[in-house]
C-alpha cells in the first residue's frame, strides 16, 4: 500500500472543500499512521496552503513527494476565490511560466513554502489545452524550448529523482513524449472505471518510452462515489447514466462502486500508484477500506460483457 496508494493534496489547500489547517494536518497524520508514504501537492492548491501544511507534516519523516511547477505565486489575492474552486486561499495569484527560468524559480519557491530540502517527483502542472486553450501553444513552446531542460537538469543533478507532467488530458502527454524523456505522467481522470481513453495510444507510447502513470482523480471528481461532479464540473447526463450502469453491476456483486473504481487502474502494469483526494480523516479511512475490498473476477468480466469497460483493459486480480 505504501507505494501504490497515495494522498492527493488538493483538498488540503481548500480546493472545492472547506478545510482548515488543523483538519488538513489531521488528515495527513491519519495517512501517515495508516502507512502511506506517497503524497502529492501543488502551488495551485490553495495558492500555497496545501504545500505549507504538507511540508510541516512531512518534515523529518520518510516520504515520497511530488510537487508541481509551471505556476508562480505572486503577491495579491484573487477577487473571488470561488471562481478558482478555492475556499480561503492564501493571498496570492498565479502567473504561468513554463520556461527555463520560471521552472527553476518555481522549484525553489516550492521548497521554501514546503520547508523541505527535497522534492522527489517534479511535474509540469496543467500544461495543455484543457487549462490554457489557445494559449497552450505558447506555453508548450516554453516547456519544449526551456522548461524541459530545467527539469532535466534538476534530475541529472539529483535535486529531484523523477520528472513528468501533472495533467488532465491524454494529448499533451503524447506531445510531451516528443520533446524529452519523462519518468512519469500524473494523469487525472482519464484512466478510470468510467473512462479508459489512454489504452489505445498513450499507454503503448508510454510503455515504449519507459514512462509510467500515476492515476489521479480515480473517482472522476466524485461521480464514482455518488456525487454529481465530473471533470471538476456538473456531470452531463451521459456520464451520469454510465455511472449508474457501472453501479448496477457493482451492486449485483455486492461491491461498492468506489472500491472497484479505486482498484481498477492498478490492473495495468504501467500504473504505479493511485492517489484519491479525501477531504477528511473519515473519507481517508473509507478509501482505505475500499482499496482492500475483495472484488471477484466476475465483476470485471460482467463490465466488459456489457460494454462498460474497454475490452483490452487489464484488471486487478486482487486487492
């Protein structure tokens, strides 16, 4: 569990949830007591809030930490934090910079906010059309022409152990494979029980390149645990319908849909870890229970027979 199950840090910064410092610290402490060693954070999560509490709790412990670059935090709060999905963020705003100097500055800033002397995995955060739209061409050029070189230098000098992307879309990962050698892609929401779009092109390309996958957003923003959100917004009708169909099959086998969702990604040998983002200690405990819930092989067979799961998707053989 130490290596395959991690803690996503977005809620620790108050992203989409009202969570104060003490509650965030309690959540991390519970994860540590449960034996978790892998943690993920980013400057984006509460404009530094997640990094601050995570650094305080990880300092002096045995941890594996991924943090992200591409966004610099500048003084001056945003007018309406809710527009960014945040509750009570720190008084900063974001400036995007995927160039050489911006990546180096972000890395140093991250370490100082964390109060730690190392980050293990450094990820270029939210590069791609999903976040930047038409501006992505400029940002990706910055990454290709300078940002990647900065990340590679940090890896070669052993200041970080691995580099990659932290994104929500397949295509930018395919594009990134053309500009450098990446260790890992933290891919959120694209390889889940609800969606297996990377199987046909991205995963074979990653396998050829020696790039592994960390599965973020295994519940697709909540739709697979009974909430109404998908991709950080209200789920469209077709997504709701598919989630209900998946739940019907899981119910027939007496398995919580969330348990199947949490375990499914690890059926693929290219996926090294799955990192949900529980919002409190109780949710973490529930996730741990789902992660170890026995799931019969017949459930996966049934999902494939009903066309609810990609026919080529590898499935877990046990917890």
